[in-house]
C-alpha cells in the first residue's frame, strides 16, 4: 500500500486517519516524514506529538519555511507556511 515513508498531511482528513497512516508507515519503514502546508501544519504537529507521546517515535528534524503560491486572483501571490517533520521509530525493548 505505502511505497514511501513520506506522508502528506491534509486539513481535510481526520486526525484518526492521519494517525493510522502514520503508524502504518512507521511500522513499515521505521521512519516517517510528515509534510504539511498552511492550515495542515497544526494537524501534522498533533500527529507527531501523539507518536512521541505514545513512545512510538522520536522527532529528529522539524523544519519550517514559507512558500509563495499563485492566488486565485490574477497577479497576486499567497504566502503559506510549509512544515516538515522527520520521526524515527523507537525500539520498545
């Protein structure tokens, strides 16, 4: 089902849906990258926080940046926050 360890987080999907996908990817690859843009950044943080709280993963990188996207209005650009979170699976011995 999953071909890569990258998960694109959307604000249109539920928290539970993202958690399920993140846990599956983490089990399969042993690492995960959460990518989010704009309003989805909050959801990505919540997923990462829950994985760390459950002692399933540890955060190895958290990076933010701004990107300019074309607006629906001609000649205008919209700025969005971009978030990237890397997590590695924690061995529960």
